[in-house]
C-alpha cells in the first residue's frame, strides 16, 4: 500500500494520517525547504513539534509574526492529489525511492503517478539540450533504448529535446522510465509532451515534490535536477552548452557521489561545449550504452530479475548544526549581501566562518532564489 494511504501504524516505521498531514504542512510552510525540513525533524523529533517551534526559529532569523502553512491549504492539496489518482510518498516510507534517502536535501514528500516500483530500480539519469541536434536526439534514443533493455530505469525531466528522446526510447523498450516534473504532477511542461506524459502514466512513472497545480518557475528547475541526479547511479549528459541546466544536474551528481558521463561533440558546436568540458574535467566519455553498462559493472543483456546488485551508494556524513544557528547565519549572509556583488571569500572573512560552514547555506539560499552567483566567485542578494 502506498505511503499516502496508510492510516494506522502496523510497525514502528508506519506513518499515521496525522503525521502525514503534519509533514506535508511543514514542508509547505514558508522558508522551509528540504534541508530545513530534515534539520527540523532531527532537532524536534516529529513534524508536529517542528511546526510548534517554527515561530521562534523565524524570530531568530528576524521574521516576526510567522505562521506555518494553513491547514486548509494542506487539506486542499491532499484532496487534489487524491482526485488525480496520485500517491503521496513520504521520506522514509517503504515506497519512497531508497536512492534519494542517501542525499542530504532529499524531497520530504513526492507525488507520484504510474508504476512507483520503478523508483526503486537501478536508474541512470539522462539530460541534455532542449534544442538538441539530430545526432544528439539519435544518441539519446540509442542510450535510452539500450539502458532500458538492460534493466535500468531511465530518469529525465520531460523537457524538449534530449529528455523527450530518452523517455520515448525507454518506453519503446521495457517502459522503464521516470520523469521528474519541475511543477505540479498535473502540470505538463512543455504542453506538447502531454501524450508522452500519458504514456508514462501507463507504463512509466512521473513524480514531483511540488503540490498539484503549481506552474513551474525558473527556480524549480535546479530543484528538479537534483532529484534526477539523486535517483540515478550515473548521470549522462548528451548535449549541453557551457552554461546550462544539464551541467547543474552533473554538478549535483558529483556532489552526491554519482558517476558523471558525457557524449563528446564537435568543438565548433556550442551544444557540445558543456559535454566536452565535462570530459576534459574527468567525466567518462560515452559512445553508446555498453560504455555505461561497463562503467556500472552491470551486464549488457536484458534483465529478467526485478533488481540488479550494484555497489552501495554513499550517504551524507556531515554533522547538522542547530536550526536556530542556521537561521541566524542565513540572516547574517543576507544582511551582508546587496545588489553589488561581493566575493565569497570576503563574505567568509566578514562572517568569520569556514568554507565548510558557509557553502551549504549559500546553496540553500541560492536554490531558494534569495541570492545569485556571478562569474568570478561573486555573490549578490536577489531583491
């Protein structure tokens, strides 16, 4: 039975309906992202206790009269998800993707449509240019077909170009493909992929960490990219410009200890520049599915078993700081930054913190859309 339908605890890891409701309310509250959610649970033991502590934590960050997400909003989201036939998967629940349990900023909840068993099969992510070349599309299809036939779930983002080709090819093989949505589970973006989304619902799977009905915004795409990387044993970049979302996915994969692979391209093709840079910096050069299968130590033939035995994934080991300290540091960072760019090392000196203390909080603020990175290691506050 999916996590979202559990009503009475039958063993210590079961989620009661109240806990499910509280967890959803916590992650939907203002200023609570994935990292903050996990810190709150670790510090307070339950979502309900964390909700009670939120106003005091917000005051420590300089936010007065803070209120958690209204109860009615959560009730409406649960009703909308049920109407769509979607499952709500809770972090730590039996149907939640185990690969995502290994990353520090794992989504606390996921809405899912389709075959959720695919979320716990060995997976390979594939990303690339939306304006993909004919050669790029052909390579994405070849990889998607070969990896799916070999028993891997192909994970991508349902975008135009490379993503679409990877999903379509995997569906032609065994149907083993997962699309990570940038908006709500019911918001198909781009709209022309509506038929592909319907095919995914039939034999693949679509997931989203956002509430149903949410239109994708620019800041949602890096969040989606981290889920693609977190679900995958390896991420393949087929075509990517020097500055693209595909390289954000590759960076997330490296941060999570996943393999990064890239398809080389012509030096004069701007769509290949990102891939060529990745290969120069140590990514595995990919010529076809066999290169990927050999790198992962997996057999090349189609698999009849539901799972393959692969080396275990690394998990996060960094100690967590008390959330009040984190809220205070966020406030100090934002107070120091303004529209004029400031060097990251100067900010570190101003705040008298180490790089290890500062880096994860900068990433959290960047993903939240509150600061921006600029060339040369410069940071600016987003107004």
